[in-house]
C-alpha cells in the first residue's frame, strides 16, 4: 500500500497516511476529522527537475511548502 501526503482544506493540516488504492475517500484529517482533503504529490516520488519551473515535472508539492492550500 502506498503512502500518500494530504492537506486538509478546512484546517490546513498536512499529513501522510497509508492508503489502499481506491480508498482515498475513506481518509480524513488527523487534526479536525474533516473529509475535505486534497491528495498532494510527494517530492520523493518524482525524479528530475524541470529547470523552467524549478520543480519536478512542473508540479508543486506539499512537502516543499508550496501546496496551494497551505495556510
């Protein structure tokens, strides 16, 4: 089972959890219990850097602190 990184849209808490494929809808925020969360792309799962965007494959990551929902 893969480990995914999530950010809560309600409280802004960033967290990681192990999730079975197709079971993302069962994940909830570890701080406030909200199911209104977003799965982020983890930096460890991406190789290479796109020099034009200064990020891997053009995606921002929560672990780098650039997730658009981070408060």
